């Protein structure tokens, strides 16, 4: 579903150059949850944004279902983000002063789903993340963890094939964290989605099928029964 081959991403500021992602290769199949674990600054968010076609690689290949994301037009990239992936960003932006249910329905409405259907589907996703009772609250009336859960519902409501979640449990207590991780695992195993879970939390990573450890932009080790990475 998602493949990275020798992906390099540099950030330049002045004469300084940061190799945020340094020749990373990985493969994520449908039905699988892969955790990307690493300390702060190891390149996790950059890698996820490359997979989301929100950034372009400086070298290497990022491919979704065999298509090079770097070769997509602006319009194709927008279509990819709207229809194929569910992105839970590290700092999810919700629309201010707009009820949670409308926020969760955003992608559905953009995708042309009729308002009534979109609300219903958004509400059922809010229910799955334990937010049904707060569906009418605006982001201002929610805690950080509750806003996070609305963002998760928004990402999943469009039934994306590929779910990219950047520290989705960062603002949640351990019980809620476990629920979110279990939900993501179910989407992979029971609904055949591909899930990339970015986390610095070893406990969250442990529920994935495979764990890829990043350090200074490089894959450090792959903790799984699979063969060691090249
Ligand atoms: P993580 O998500 O693992 O904390 P990031 O992908 O955010 O790591 O960052 C990887 C490295 O790239 C860090 O050294 C960070 O300072 C740097 N970096 C991230 N975004 C930018 C940016 N927009 N401009 C310059 N450097 C950046
Ligand atoms: Mg990050």
C-alpha cells in the first residue's frame, strides 16, 4: 500500500542542513499496523508528512499503491489527501467555534457527502472514540485530549485506506490511549486498512504488528519477526 525507498528529506535554514529523514526504506501493507517509534527530533513527523504527500522527498521514492507521490500534480495530491488517507496530525487544527460533529464531518462534506449522511457518519465515529456526548461542543469547550479524539474521528470518517497518525495518543490518559491504539489496530486487522502509527511511546508501539525505530532520521532497527532491514 505504502512504500518508501531510500527517502531523503533535508531542511535548510541558513547554512545549516538537517537530514530529517536519511535514506529510509519501509513498506506497509493493507491489514497491517506499523509503529514508527523514536525520540523527539528523530524525523517521525517528517516521514509521516512525506507519506501524506504534504512534503516532497529530496531523493528516493514515496509510493502509494505503486504510484510515485512525488510525481502527482497539486490537484492529485489534494485528491489523495481527501480520499485515500486519514491524517491525524500532531497538532490537529479544528475549526474554531464549530461543533465537534461538524468538525468530524469536514472531509465527508468536502468529498460531496450530503449533509445529513455526513453528520450521521461523523457522529458514529465520535461515538467510537467516546465523544458522542460532546458532539455539540465547540473546540473551545473541549480538553486537549477531547479535541484529539475529534481529530481522530475526522480522519477516520472518510473510510480511508491508509491511516497516518502522528502521536495520536499524546494528549490522552493511559486508558484513552489504549482505546485509540486498539481502535487503530482493529481498523488494520479487521477492516484491512494500512495504519502508520507514529509514537515515542513504547507501550503504544508494542500493539503494532511491527515496530520501526528511528534515530537521527535513520531506521535504527526493526523489532519484529521479519528479516532485518537492508
Ligand atoms: P519528530 O517528529 O520525530 O520529533 P521531526 O520530523 O519533527 O521529528 O523533525 C526532524 C528534524 O528535522 C529535527 O531535527 C527538526 O528540528 C527538524 N525540522 C523539522 N521540521 C523542520 C522545518 N520545517 N525546518 C527546519 N527543520 C525542521
Ligand atoms: Mg513529531
